[in-house]
């Protein structure tokens, strides 16, 4: 059964979904995944069109959303910001109004999170954040789904984030109150997550009554006893000019086999990809028995199909 939605909803960050909705999405994603494996056709979005605006490059997000729409019987339009008027300075609000007249949903990958918020505010159709400088909700929902698929609930489990306090770290911070995990983040000095995001997450944790966030400068402390170890690139899209400085600042933060040994024996390793082998993670860990990165990448397709049904049906 598809999840029926009566009014416009958006997915800009994990704040837009309740714990209950997340589990319903996962249940639907699992069903959709089984259907694909059995080559069963599920055309719940027949005749629907998704616009996909990209202001940054993408492999996984672009392909999984496009394939997802196709598999659901709909259509996806790839809109590079360089080739639409948005890239020549047309207002986001004007673009949102125009696109709303043609499309059933919009996915946007951009720089400032404000752009995603403006798009959502001015569009009469659902807007999905396909990554902003602040958040990457579709990826973290997929990471949680992947963990649950392999190991069950994250409630009470220790999740170690080792690396930059970036958009992925922020989305994991927002996920804590939704899944009740104990998140330990090890970020070098000067690369901590945004305190406003942590403050918001602490309020959500107090309301929800479960989960915790710990900040440390010691990656070993974060990895110790972890059930899930996660990292991401040290230089996110748009930060290329800082690469050399970042390489120096993140010394000692590489997830290698010695780091994984500090975690639980059955701990999993995740990375949203693209990875820089030998920088934030060694090839030994990426290709090792604890790594679930390929399933994690595949699951973007299944989780996003559930999100698309939820928002666009
Ligand atoms: N993980 C992720 O969003 O990958 P892309 O940048 O390739 O879309
Ligand atoms: N933090 C990375 C994630 C890429 C999927 C970036 O923003 O470039």
C-alpha cells in the first residue's frame, strides 16, 4: 500500500519527518525493493513528473531519482542550473512558481540551504532536498534504512561520525531524536558541526525522550564500542579551494582497520560516496567485510522511491 498524502509536504531536512513516518517509509522502501528484485512493475506515479535541479555535480542522487521515477511509471527531468534561467539569475521564487505549473515535484541540489527553503516556500508542489551545504536528508534516511536492514533498530546503538561537521554530519545529528541512537562525533578543531543544528537536535531529543549527542576531538574515542562507523569526504563540494588546509587539519581522522578494531566486532562501516580512498578511509576498510557502502548506495533508489510516492501520489 502506498502512503497517501493529502496536502503538500516537503523534505528539506529530517525535521520534516516524524519517527513514525520514517518507519512507514522504510517499510514501503523494503516492499519496493522486493518488487524490483522480483521484476514486478509498480506504476504508482504513472503520469507524474519530477524536476531535478542540480547546482552541484552528482552521480548517485541524479541516477537514483531518475531511475526511481521511471520505475514508478513517472518521468524525471534533469535540469542543470547552467542550462536553465536559474543559472542566469532568475529568482528562485519565480522559478519555483513556474516549475509548479508543469511538474508534480521538485528535487534540488544546491549550495545555501536557504535556496531549498525559498524553493519550498514559493512552490505549490513538494520539494525534496537532494543536498545543500547544510543537510543531505535522503542520504541519511538511506543510511538508517541500510543499518536497520542489516542489524535492526538503531535505538540505543552507538553511531560514530568521524570527520567533517558537514551536511552529512548535520543530517545525522537531526536523525538522533528520530531513531534514538547515541551519536558520537569526532571532528577536528574548527570543523565542528553548526552549534545551531546541535541546539535544535537537543530540543528534539528532549521532546522525544531518547538519543544523545557527544562531541569529541578524538576519533578513537568516537569509534570505541561503536555499532556503526561513518565518514565522508574532508572537502565537500564548493570547498575545493580549502583542500590543502583541510588535508592537514584532518590528519589522524582516517578510518582505517585499526580504527575499526576499536568498534564492536559486528560494527558496520558506511560512507555516502564519493570517497577519497586513502584520505578519509582506507581501501582496506572500504572493501572490507564490515563495509556496506554498495548496499547503502543501492538503497538510495529504494528509499527515494518511497519518498517520491509519499510526496507525489
Ligand atoms: N551520496 C551522494 O549524494 O552522491 P552523489 O553526489 O553522487 O549524488
Ligand atoms: N559532504 C559531501 C557529500 C557528497 C554526497 C558534499 O557535500 O560534497
